[in-house]
C-alpha cells in the first residue's frame, strides 16, 4: 500500500470514545493543498518517535473511512505501523512554506462554506477560513468531568486486556477542560458568529496557565484570552481551521467548529523589523 504524505495542521484536544479509547482528531494537507482527516488515532499511546507535531510531514497508510460520509475522512490501515515522520516545515520567512500549502483555498464567507457543507455533491467538512474582524474571545464553564459511563468502560477494557498491568507508568486519561472557549467574529458579509475552539494547544494552554496561577481558573481563562485575542487576533494574520462534527454535519444550521488556528505575523508589521 502506497503511503499518503500529509502535513499535520490540526490536533484536537483528546476526547473519549467508548469504542476506541481516548482519541485525537488529526487533520492536515496533502502536498496539493487538499484536506484529509485522520481518525481514529490514540495519539498519546503511540511510540514517542511516532508522536507527530503540527507542521510535521508524515507518511501514513490511509484507507477511506466509509463509516464517515465526509469525503475528507480517512483512517489508518494499521495503528502500529502507520506513521512515519519524514520532515517538518518551520516558520522561516513568516511561515512562507506553510502558506504555500495552507492558503490555497480560503473561505471568507461563512454562508458559502455552510452551503458547500450541506451540498450533497461536496459535503465539505474541513476548511481554512479568514474572519474579517475578531470581536471577542470568551470562556464559558462546562461539565468538569468526562462521561462516567465512557470512563468506566475504558477502565474496564484496560483491565480486561491487561494493557497496563506490567507498566511502571500506566496510561491515564487526559483531564477534561472545564471551560468552552470561543471566538466571536464577523465574516465578509458582516455576519456575526460565535464558534468554539477545540485545538489541543488551547486546552494545554489553559492547564499551563492554571498551574502558573496556583489553580485560579479566572486568571487562567484571562491568560488564554490574552493569547488568542490580544495576541493572535490583534497582532497576527489570523485564519481558522474549521471542521464539522459528523453527527451535526447535515443537522445543525452551522455545523462547524474551530479546530485550530493559522497565525503568521501581519505583513505590514514585517517592515518594522
């Protein structure tokens, strides 16, 4: 089987799935700039040399995931031997090489993107989107614990399979982020939207800030906002990576969430340095 070369651009915060364990949704670009979603991958259980970073080039055995009607969705043929890291694109020249892959097809109108998602001949479920204006970045408290049934099922499966009985470092499920973070923005028609962000880096930033502030959640949320609103939204040329959730793709009026950001410096700032 010929491997597919993918530039990793998205790693969502881990979620629990009763069937597959703790999962990370990974997405990225082929060399021609087209999207591919790779799911499921139990990322944190991969061997260290298989744990790819954002903007790593990987080669992976992929097969179409026919359980998912979204055309970008693929699954690894074999988790154990699927992933080889073969390169990395850094931020040289204000992310120029990254831009050449990422910015080949950019949406600026949310209604147009949603129409492409609902169009049965397209079913677009991954996109690069350029907001016209960022209005705010907000945090809302949510359920603080994982679903108990799913968590109990995963623990029972681990014991049944004896996966970790002889390990000095047993695998532990990642903590659930107790806040939902969202951007409020306008598109090129002046349409106002609020979309949540599920980027792994957002969740990890919250935990790092919480530790820095000795458990003060309000200060941690304020620091997350400072990063995404005061820094990214005001000083960077900000794009969103958007993706749909399968269950709501054809049901929700807007099925997209933010699954990552692309944020080189604004071009007019380069002349200052």
